[in-house]
C-alpha cells in the first residue's frame, strides 16, 4: 500500500484551498441571495486557514446583511470562556457555514462566565441563544483545593458544582441548553506515569471530572463536546501553546482552531437535523482492492491476512457499523451491475451483503445523475448524502455538479479511509434513539415502496396496498428525546417551525393547557416509527395548533388527513367548536402552505408573517383515508 500520512489537525477530509481563493471570495460581492449561499458554502468546505476564515466570515456577514437567505438554518450561540475567543468566532462562523448553519454569536467578555449565567439581563441571556458553549479548560474551573499545602491538592467536585451552576443559570434565564466540554489534561506530568492513577493529581481529577460531565448530559438535555478526545488525537503538544496563553490568553494553539471549530459546529448542525443520512459507496478501489471488471471477483483484494485486503475489509466493517446505527447505505459505481453484484454474493472476504444496500446503482451513467436517482428513491435530499470515492476526478466533478453532496478527500492509502470518514463527522448525532437505529431499514423499505408505486395503476390503489396502520399517543418520557429531535430538525412539513428543547417538551407534556400527539406509522414493508408531532394549545371553545410537523419520508400518503380526523375528533369530544391552524412561512416549509386549505379550513387572516385558519368542527366530515388505527 502507498503511504499517505493522516494528520487530523489539518482536516484531511477537506480539499485544500486553491490559489484563486481570494478571487472566488471577492466574486461573492456581486452575488444576490440565491447565489451567495452555495458560492460561500463551497469556499467554507475547503480547509481554510485563520486569515482565510477571517476574510470569509467578513464576506459572509456582508452577504447576509445585503441579501438575507433562509437557505441556511439559523442558530444563535452564546460563548463563555476563560480565554480569548476573538480568533475562534470567525472559525466557528465558517465551520457552521460548512455544515449548513448561519451562526450568530454572542461572546461574553473574558472570564465573565458566572456573571453571564446568573444575571438575567446579561448580554448572553438577553441574546436568547439556542445554546451556550462553555469553552472552559482546566485553568477556568476550580480544581485546586483552597487549603494551601494540603494533600490531595486537586479534586473535581468544586469544578463540577461550578459548571452545574453555569448550566442551570443559562437554562433558567435564557432557556438555552449548554454545550459542555470535556477538559484536556495539561501537557506536563508532575508525577510521571503515576499521575493518572494517583488520587489527588490534576490528571486523575480531570479524568473523574470528564466521566461525571459525560454522565450528567445524558439526563439534562445538554450536549457534550469531547475536547479531551480532540486534544489527545492531535497530541497535547499540538493542542496547547503556552506562549500564546501567557501573551494573549489563547486557550489552545492557533493551528488547532479549525479542527476545534469544526467539531463544535457539527453539534448545532445535528440539532437542526443537518447531519447526513446516507453513505454512498463507490466499489473499485474504495470498498475492495482492484477493478472487478478486470481482475474478476476472486482477484479482488479482500482476503483476511493480506494487509491491503484487511484495509478494505475495515472500510466495509465501518460501513456496516454505520448501518447498524441507522445510516443508509447505497452503491454508486461505474460498473456492470451483474458483475458488481456477484462480488457481494460470492467473494468470501466481503463483509457487506446485498441486503445491506438500500439502493444499488452500478452502470455507466455519470455519478451525479446516479446520486440524484439515489436521493429520489430514498426520498431524501442530496444534502443527506456522503459519497465515498477513491477517484479524485470523480470527487471533483461531484463537488462541482452537486455541491450539496458531501465528498470527503481520500488519500492514496486505503488504511486511512476509515479514520477520514469517521473524523469528518458527517453523521454526528445529538442522541441515539430507537428510531435512529431503525432508519436504515426504514429507508430501504421506502425504496421498495417507490418501486411498488411505479408498478401500481393509481396512487389510491398503491396506498391501500401498503396496509398502513397509525398510532396516536400523548407525549411521554419514552418518546421525549425523539419528539425533541423531530421538533428541532424538521423544516419542510412543519407549519410553524417552532423549536422546543427536551426540557420544554417535558413541560408541555405535563401541561393541562396543551394536547400533545406523537404519531407512528407502519405498513407491510416495516415500521416507520415516530413520523409526526402535534402540539395544540387548548381552551374550552377552540384548539390552536401550535406545532404540526411530519417526516418527509411519509409525504403523499394521506397521513395528514388521518391526523386531521383524529385532532377534530379529540377537540370535538372535549367540547371545542373550532380547530385553529397557524402557518408561518419559511423558505423550506412551502409544501405546507396550502395544508389547512386542503383539509377544509377557512382562512381567517393573512400577513407576510403568518396566516390563520379555522375548521368548524360541527360541519367537519372525516376524510376517507387508506390508513387504519393500530389495534
């Protein structure tokens, strides 16, 4: 195998900026709202340095001011730190743009974390952020015991308590969740190899602290940024820069800023539902060594014990692991289909099987067209795809023709492919629910449904052949994490796009002033899991639909009519006379602009910000739908 060094700190999955970077950046000044987003996002998907990031962030700010666009998901981030964050902010804005986020930042003054958290009128609390980044390292929390000369000199309980106070303060006064960091150990050892196991050493205390923080976020709705892992992966001597700490209070080395910013930006993107859903695999010299059409099935490098074969088996194993956690797998290869499939069927070294692949396209069409076909068959957007391909020419062409598709750079050494794919963070989760784990099966079933639709004579006949069943349940603790996930990531079928944290969902769940629904659907191809969420604010005379959202994978199956039937029945049984719907338009939810009209609601008012609709429950007659309730 050829040797290519893997350097995490250099973000090796991103292409390097070309010599024309400044020229392309300057060109954005003449672009309008429809064009500047893909143009600047294309620049952000390159491994920019600090100076380039500062220039790009400045251009981004100007473009957003001239031509506001909803093609990016907005996110408001507060930052508190015991170090300076001046250089971090442009890096975060560029990294967020890379992941599809328009980031607005409010950064506290140096060393003002507690004042910002506990003062309701602080700059961050009045900013009303979606999340607050607690960018604190071991020098910013009280690890040292106050008694001088006492042993042990370090312990983590005071630091943990202070961090908890910060988190509770921001949650109480701004409603924001916290992005909580693990803490990297200092680069020096006081007790040598004994230090990690020595109770009372700083390294031992930091280890206990990190475990406690990781445990705490599981139950609070806050999220974790694993800085300790990042620092260890690139090496503590590359993470810290003592000189810049003493001169400028920079908590990390300047060279580490792009990597740190990318890891942070992935979390807001995941919160907004922008993590990728599908890994598309090239075949020859990507998941096996050799060209199957030339070398034959048995000539492929896939055998255990062979170094090259083991590297390709590791890639397949990584893909299989992703599928087990709900990532959909597809194949897009320039190949003869029967020959390509034969490798899956008969080579003893294959880990992936045909059944693991939701859509298998091996033909001689251009890959961009095939990727569009894959997205269509799975009923997902192109921005949900990651294309793994060893061929640099194919990678460049896909980036140019389909910039929505993520295409990681790959070196010429297949032993680095797995680390490159995982470290790129395309599939970043904020939680791992049962629905996430079942996603790969569900999207595979969607592809089968699409095939059935092609051979069905009419849509109604197709829908009835699915044998759909629907279940309506009130919000509960079991579904709460998935409910919050859907509320925060669903953009298209979402009438108001209101966002609620997991804690807010729990409060709504317990409120007597709300009626809530979590809705699941299954059919003869499998269980789609929770696909819709409804929140109604109720009064004796009317129910107001505060939130109504639905997963795009069940669009055009008349589920919305079933939901309307159920809501109308529940509201009428409670004595209400009207069901009121609200539509707040965005660039992404146009597909529900006529939802209430289609369901028989009458328009009550209209403005650029919202339209109100009402359904007379005495006159309403239920729709005849091809969906049956769960028994």
